[in-house]
C-alpha cells in the first residue's frame, strides 16, 4: 500500500504526470486494495488515512513490478521499510 499511497499523492500534486504503482513482492497481482484479506487492519488503516488525506486508493489494483514494466518507465522510485 505504500506505493499506491505514494502514487495517489504524486498524482494529486502533478496531475499532468502518468504515475503508476507496482510492488516487488505482490502475492495476488490485480487484487483490489479494499478486497485484500489477511492484512485487514493495516489495509483498513491505510485506506482511512488516504481518504482523510483526500486520496482515493481503495479501488487501486496491486501490480507486480516486472522487467518489462520497469523498462517502460522514465523514473522509478523505490521505497523500503525503515530499519
């Protein structure tokens, strides 16, 4: 959800950009965020925070980053969890 949140935020700041979101460890590609089971509390919290921020991420699909998708991009921003 970090990438979907970041993508939605960047789209809000720069609507002229074509912003995509993809992850490196997507267990169910194409799964819609609001339908994600197993991480319910984290998902619901992220959706609530996004909504409070005026961002719509509930209907965004989860996308696996592939080499083909990466090659189509002009810029890739990679996020990692804090240590």
